[in-house]
């Protein structure tokens, strides 16, 4: 288990559209609807388990706008997964983000 903030995410089932999977994860974890969903980055990653098993995967990063003006309370999925959900201004993005997520955010937000 990683400790720190991260971008929302999940797995994409075989045959499932990346954008549809992203929208579904946002609804499940955060409870908001999205507009203007754009795929902005795809990374090839390798995961190595503590047992030494290794597998390659793709990490897709999206940019989107939420329709709601405020975050709702925690969803059932967020509670079950022990997630804390928050919005941050660019200047306040936490330094303790995992998986290089802080660098992705600052790079893409400064570029847009």
C-alpha cells in the first residue's frame, strides 16, 4: 500500500474504453460527473511485486472538468478503500504525492 496523495485511478477491463473506465472510477471514488474528458498522457510502467513477480501495464492520465461546484461527501467506494478526497489549488498541490503524480499535475497544469 502506498502512503500519500495520488490521482484517482483504477483498472481497465479487457475491451473497455479508457475514457469510460476513467469516468466510472471518478463516479465510484469521488461521486462527481465529468465534462471535457481528454487523454493527456500514456505511460508504459512495470510493476514488480514483493515476491519478484513482474508485469507491464499502461498508465493513462486524463484531464477533465467536474460538473458539480463542490465535492460531495465520501462515496461508499472511497470509504471502503480508505480514500480521502480533496481539491487543491495549483500552489497547494501536496508534495507527498505518489507514482510521480505531482510532477504530472504541475507539468500539465503549467502547459495548459
